[in-house]
C-alpha cells in the first residue's frame, strides 16, 4: 500500500516531519497550531498527505527566529 492511498496516522506524519510519534501525539493535544491541519470529522488524529506537504512548504517560507538565551557580549 502506498502512503498516499489514505490518511496519515501520527506515525506517518512523524516520519514525514522527522519527529517521534510520541512528540506528534503530545503536540496534537498541547500545540496543534504547530502541526498541519488535521481531518476534523475523525475522532483520532489523521492528516491528508497533500495537506501536510502543502503546510510544510508554506511553513518553510516563514522566517525562523533565533532561539535560546542571548550570549554575553564581552
């Protein structure tokens, strides 16, 4: 079965995003805005592969801020 034949589970989305499946499951409840839009009509989290790919393309265009603590300047 091809991965594009159906909906992605958290395991398949994790593989696509290079996250662990545990991280995806945590993000579904704690930070859903950091994940692609999921299929709303289902009780379990599932994603359309083409929506996830488009979301990734659009998200990669966003500027990435510098994270972490500022360094001391001597």
